[in-house]
C-alpha cells in the first residue's frame, strides 16, 4: 500500500476534509498525520472528531503521530494550574460545544505514538535531531515533538512537520534524507500532503488551499 502523509492541520477542518475526501484512496493507502491536529486554527474539536471517525471507520489504515500541540493539551490538562492556559480553555469550550468528552480526548492524545515507521520511511512530528541523546523523550527540547535544530540521517526517508517551510512549499533536506511538509495551513499556506510508496519513493505532492472558514 502507498502512504499519504498529511502535514500539520491546526484546526483547519474544512481544508482537511476536502483533501481527504478528494485525494485519499482508503482502499490502497495508509493515511498518516504528522501531528498538531489542534490549536491555532478555528476548529480543533471538529478536526479531532473527524480524524477519530476516520480511525474508527478505517482502523488499520489511519494513523496519527503525536505533535507538540497535542502534548501541550495533555500537559495543561494534567497540571491543573489556574488560571488555565488560554489555548486549553478554548479547546475545552470547543469540545463541549460539539459534545465531545474532554477526558477521552486527552487520553487519546496521550496514547498517540511519537513515530510511525516501516523499513523505509519514518514519520515524526518534528524530525530526529542530529545531536539529541534520545529524541523519543517527549520533554526533551530536541525530541521529535519539539526539534528545530539540524536533522539526523536515520537511514530511511524522514517526513516531518512542525517547522513551517518557506515559501510555503515542502522542502527536502538532502543530508538528512528528509522532507519538511508543514506550510502553515492555519495562516493561509494551504495543507500539503506527500504521497509515496511504502519503500519511500515520492509519487506526488498534494496541496489543498486553506479554506476561508479555516482562517
């Protein structure tokens, strides 16, 4: 099966739904999200509801990697600090408005893996840092949740989000054999996805323009 890897959605529900509906083949492709489904854009709860619905309908074909914004929600929920961070309060209100249980949503985020990989491809949120001792310790500033430093070549193709690529097009990093695919959908840069074979051969890039309701 081919892979369709989707960049940071950040609450851009209409844009995401259009991309998935028109471009994903659920019978012949794994759909993989690089994380950061939530925050920044206007419809985080709607995105979570939609993606979880896809996972229910296609349990062996839809995968979500944890992003730093999912981790932020989990950390804010666990900290019980008052006043709550504004991003967490907005997210809670958004969930309540749609009748989505907060606790179940947080536990789902907590269980999201830090990577998806096979023998040829690795998908993480922020990429494997060149100098990280252990890039899979979530709290590490150079972890695959937070890294913004140089990338390590891990012996397979890497795909990551997190860092908005300029000028709003995916960028290839030859030394690390890695593609950065986040183009800032929430700020109007469109939502990109990378279609590739299971062995890492890039087939095409897809771009769905940011819908006006997602700005």
